[in-house]
């Protein structure tokens, strides 16, 4: 049986092929590299081609998402993802299931909001400590390029 293995993966001869941590937890299977999308390297980035139809379908799904940023006072401890989710579940329980995806630099993406306009109507939400400022999802949003402003 031919099998492709990642070149940097160290495998001892005694143990055969070891499972990755994700495989051990998720009951996953090895996928041959030949089944993965081909990629190329441009500068210091790995680029993968996505079909236009899939890209447009993904954009359509994201139109009901929101972005948000946690704004804290100087000296406040950063909020954990779990704490933020629990706090928002108390307020957003009326809008059905949703998911918070941490991005970077205190930014989140909120997906699967059944009634995005209701949540977006709040514009900001007082937390303890700090507050969450919500804004509309945009396809060109990059947290690392966002500049902090004094509030």
C-alpha cells in the first residue's frame, strides 16, 4: 500500500505510524496528500486555489455574520473565549444558536446568528470588564491591520 507521509514527521520504526493528537481525539483517518488541494508558495505565504463557486457560496453565508471587538480599560485582564461566550449567551439566548470565533487582537467573528439585525442593533454591549463593540462583517477584514483608537 503506497502512502504519502509528511517529510518532517518523525516516526519510530517500533511504533509504526503514530496518530496525531487530533486523530486520537477525533477518530479521524489519514488522507493521502494527493487528495488535498494543490498549493503554491508566494513570498512567505502558502496559497491554495478555491473554486469561484465555492468562494461565492462562502461569501453569501458570511453576510449574516458580525465582527466585534472587546475593548478593555488599561489594566483589565483579557476576557477568555469561554467567559465571553457565557456572558453573551445570557443576552443573545433569544436569537437562537450562534458561534463566536476568536480572530486576533481582541476581535471576534460571530456566525450563525439567526437574527443578525437584532444583535447588530445593540452596536455595543457592556461586559464586566469592558464592552463589546459590534460592526458589520466585511470580506476584507484583517485584524492585524486594524489600528486601535482611544475611546
